[in-house]
C-alpha cells in the first residue's frame, strides 16, 4: 500500500470525498436476488405499489457501495478498513440511475490504552446521490494501527 495512513496521521475534523459510482436497475436486482430478495428490490410493479413508490436498492446494497467507495476513495488506512462497530441508517432510497458519492469526516481518534499498537477512529460518512440528498448515514468505528517504531 502506497502511503498508508496510520492512527498517528489522523485527527478529528479531517474530511474526504470519494469518487462517484452510478447504480443500475440490473445491479439493484442482481444484489437483491442474492442477498435481499424482497419484491420492492426485484419487481417494478411490486415496487410501485410499495411504500417506496418505485424500485429501490436494498439498504445493504447501498452500504456495500459505500464500503467500496471508502476503500477506493477514502483514507488509505494502514491494514485496511477494519470495522469495530457502527450505526447505519437510510433516510431515503437509492434508485436506479443514482450516482453515489461518499462524504466523510473523522469524528474522533482514540489510542487504545490496552493495545498501544492501535486505536479507534470514528468516522461519519454521508452517502449522497447526484442531487446531494443523503441516502445513507454511517458512523463507523474503525481499528487503525499506529505507526510502527523505526
């Protein structure tokens, strides 16, 4: 990994913006067939009659896209993006044709008292569509290693 980011390099208030990915009808249906086979993710007529009023991606599909965008466009955390818990919500559905971008901010950095080689970084990420509407809020706690002694 080129230029890994260690706990020692991170401070509260730092921000990042990922690249953008467009989601298609076929991707929504393919994900749903495998992981969330509910009618409002698979069938336009059923989706139109649902509370979504049209085809909607699974929230877990949106979360997966968010993960991809963080891994490919967020800080290059040493050791990878290693989750230690979090909270997620979906204030509005992701639709076919939406172009999603993640806007992230480091909330806190806490060195571990019991494991001095690492710490926890809390990051808040908003996944937004092309209109700037938030389709997912994620607050994640990530384990990030400290810079090795040289």
